[in-house]
C-alpha cells in the first residue's frame, strides 16, 4: 500500500496555480526532467492511470488559501476552495482524502469556524495552514492557537507549510517554531509539509524530541542533503515520516520508483510509504 500525503490532481483549480514552465524548472532541479502526462494534458483519467502504475492507493489533497508573496520573484496567490476538495473526496472516496485550506489571517474566512466547517460539514480529514505567507509569521504565532485548539478538539491533524517557499524568506519555516508549537500542544498532530527543508538537522531534532511531529519531505528528499531524511526514515524517526510526491512538482511513477530505490529496510519502508499515514488518518482500509 502507498499513501501519497501531498498530491495536487490536475483539476482546473490546481492547474491555474501550477503552470508548466515553473513546474518544469523546479522538477528538473529535483531530478525529474520529464513532467507527468496527466499534468501536461490536464487529464484526470491519466492521473488515475499514473496512480495505478505507481501503486499509489490513496492521495491526500490539500485546499489552499495562500496570498501572493515576493521571494526574489513574485509567486502568485493560490486559492483552492475547500468545497472543491470536499467534492473530490466525495467523488473519489477510495482514492482521495481531503484537507481544508485554512486562512490563518482570518481574511477569507474565520479560521476557527472554517476549520470546524471543513470537518463537520464537508467531511474533510484535516487542515492545512501557511502562516509564513498568510500572517506573515511562523507556525508558533499565538494568533493560531484557537485553530490548533480546534484541531485538538476535532481530533484532526494539521499540515503546516514549510520549506524554502513557505514565506518571504526561509526563516518562515525554521523548525524552532514547530518545537515551540509541539511543546505548547503535545496532543496536536503536526505534519511538516515539504519537511522544513533546508533546515534538515533542526527538523530531525524537533521530530526526535516530539513524537507528535510528522515529517513529509516529499520533493526535498531529492534536494541537497536529502539523504539525511532517508537515514532518519530508516532509524529513530521511522514512525514519523510520511511519503509524498508533491505532484505535479514530481511525477507519481518516478517518485515512487526513486523512493523505492532508497536503502530502506522492509519494515521502515512499509511505515514510510503507508503505515504512518494510515495511522495518522485513522484509515482502516488495506487498499482501494
């Protein structure tokens, strides 16, 4: 079984944000010179075929409420409605799991009310926040406390945007904020989307300290220093790493194959590719 903890199906909403030139530039730097046909053609049928060929059973799809940000060059806004995520999950319940995109700034909606609505009305399984772009600040900003407390009450995980594009500069995703957050809320299940790269050692230290912190490095397994993530997956942090492709930034089939080539033991590979995500999501299924 394989669970892709971060994929963006080629629907119109996602295609509006992920334009081929930018995706091609990023993918090539991460060892993927050929983009997925499903992305280039905007085809959901090809997407399912690629999922099947990659042996991916379930994809986790995140909503977004991300304003434009300048990072040496402009990055356009990304607004993926939570209703769209819920529609995808309802239409493909055996293949897709949806997380709501929550605007931490309370500009698009009341963040707490939307978190509750996403779970209780839309049936989504978690939320995604981007404090480095939305506030702009970091994950431990106390303005987010009510949202985190809602997650604890609703018993859902929160994915926090991290990595080099999480804010105007890479300081926005420094793991010290996650350390502070996990200390404040040890019962909150926190997922670091993009693995807080390039702060690899700091991220591993925070995850080692806090078992409620999960690391999803996705494409950054193939960035400089990514082998240190692999060592952690194979060792002390084997229960806290999640596989993801970050499609379309990397093709499904190639990414699964490349990760299968890592020197992982059978038991740690099983946890990385599906076991940890299955536990985090509360899934009882063994396939589709």
